[in-house]
């Protein structure tokens, strides 16, 4: 099946009957459940958008000749990377960058794993074949994916095998002729309830030791696999209309604890089995982290464009452009945007073919961007709060505007300098949903920990950064000073 339509995605989701739990109850029909129906509709719209803009979002499959999603492409040229970035940007613009796990994120990862099949074959040739086959299966069937990488937050001072309950974190409890059996828990599957399959991989950041080999694996299975449960957090879609909650009522992706109860993973879906060494090297040596980060930086660039648009609209709406501090704060976001664009374009222009034959972006600017953006995003939403001020609290609902008794009062007393009351409040409700609502608070936390603990990421960044040229520069400079001093003394 080539690139799916929204209708095909919806039909597959309804047929799967994934084992989803929320608010203590099992979800019987996810497409109609108030916690999921709106994000499901947003996913439908994403898949339909592929066909509405097929020239930018689809490409011809190298194996079937069908039109498939461009986010799956094995990039061979810089133009391929740019085309993929433009496709990613189309999906990101649809949500204002507020869907952190739109399908393209993991599609780039699966492509990297599939084309790096020789890496997974190190432990077992069939694991390499599995990785390649799974990539092609996802590409040709437009499979939507969630993933889970991290262990439960129990005792972070101990490795998994030393936990009070060593069966808390998902681990291999049996190997048999049919596959591996998994028991335990993993965090944190975003879009877990509304996707087709789950990819279970090691952390992109945390490294394990050989003592944790039972917890070291990688595989992919359908979300309706027997014994697999998704326990979702409270929904931030409160069932309000999209005028009142323009983001939360459309793009709450849901995050789930993933529970494995005697889950059998067939051997043809296993990529790594009981190898901490392979897991520790997976993301770096397959270049998956590079392609994933390329998607993230493109998405965050679009997100910054959206936030900037909101800030500029607020400035116009209430006539505050003449104040210097207002221009200064807006300029901060403009600088973030241009910096993100520079990182993105430099990564593409300096791209090179890797050992797997993929045109791979330069990781240095992408790595800088992914370390910087989680922190600067907090400042961006702070700027919205500062400029919006009390206007973010004085935000009546659409029902207030439609009231026969008070509607005319609300229209009159909420007007802006260059905008009527209805439009101003609609704008400010959007700003509130970015910066103050439950949805907005989740966005800020999500961005902060997108790739892991920012402190640990900064430490890794420091450790791998090539520091020698800069120390040598200073040493050479000081040596010139010494030489000049000696010559001056002789004179």
C-alpha cells in the first residue's frame, strides 16, 4: 500500500483495537473517545495533507514504484535532504510545530536503522535483515510509529539490574524458538494510543553496562500485540471547542507508560538482543541521531516561526510596538529563528555521504541546535507571557461572545487597538494555550527534555567537542607573545 490517506489511517486504527487505558478505564473506541478523537483527526489531516501536496510530500518508492512518504527517503543528494526538510516543514506548519512526534520523526530514524543493517548484523546476520525489512515494510505501508526509550524513574542512582525490583523495567525474561518474551515497563510513548506500531530502542543518551544485558534490546511490534498495554496520562484536551482551546483541542499527543506482560516479540522483529554494547552505539553509529535531529531542527524552526507570528500579532493587536522593551523581546525570537535556520542550512550544505550510502547532514550545527533550543524555548514562551500580561487572564470564552445578555459587553470591553474584541480574545487564547495552559506547560517541559536531560546532554556535548584546535590557537598566540618579548629584550 502506498502513502496512506487519512481514511486509511483511521480504518487501520479502528481495526487494531489497541489496549489503551486512561483515567482508570479501558478505551473501547479510540476514534470517538474525548481524550483522543481530536488528535486522531489531526493525524487524519496530516495523512491527507500528503496527498494534497503530493509534489512536496511524496516520492517514488525505489522498490515498488508507488508514491510513498518523503520522510522515509534514503537521501542520496543534498537536494534530497532539502526536499525532506520541506516535507517536514509542511507537517510542522499544520500544527504550528506543536506536534513533537508527528510520524516523520520516527520515519527518519527507521530509515537510518534500515540502511545501516550491517551495524545490527554484527551480533546476528538476521538482525540486520530484520532492520532492513522493517524499514521497507514501514515505508511501503506508511506505518505510524510511537517509541519508548527510557526506564521507569525508580532509583536513578542504580542500574536496572540493581533496582529493588529488577523486574520493574522492561527486560527479556525468556528466549524461545518463536522469539523473546518481554516483561516490565518503559517510558514514555508519545502518540502511543493512536499509532500502528511501537519501536522499542535503547536511550539516545544514557549508556548501560554489561550487567544490564537483559534490558538491552531493540525491536518493533504492532500496538495491539497481546500483553502490551498503554497507560496514558490525563488528557490535556478538556473537550472544549477549538476557539477556546486552539491547540489543546487539536494537538494533545498523549503520553503513555508502556507495560509489557509476557509480550512475545517474534525473531523477525528483533534488531538487538541482550547486547548493551550494541545498544550504546546504536544511535551514533547508524547516524539515526543525525537524521532525527535534522527533523527536529526543521520542526523547531517552524515552531519558532509560529511563536514569532503570535508575538507580532499581539504587538499589533494592542498597539505596543512603540516601546523599546517590546521590540527587544520580539527581536530575541527573531534571532532565535535566524539562528535555527542557519544551523539547519549549514547542516545541509555541509552534508556528506556516510558509510551506508546516505547523504547525512553535518551533525555539529544540529547538535548545537538541539542543545540550545530546549533552553531558549522557555524564554520564548516567557516573552509571550510578558507581552500578553493581564490580557492572558482576561480571555472570555466563545460562549461569552455569543451570549444575548453579555455578548455586546464582551465585544466592547475586549477590543484592541487595531482589532475587535472577538479577534483579540481569539488571538490571546492562542497565546495562552502556548504559554500558560496545561497543553502549553506540557510543551515547555517536553521541549526541555526532548532529547534527554539538558545537563547530561551538555556534558556529552562538551566531551565529544573537538577542543584541541582552540587550545592550540591560544598556545600559538602566547608563544608569539613570548617570542616578541624575547626579541624586544635583546634590542
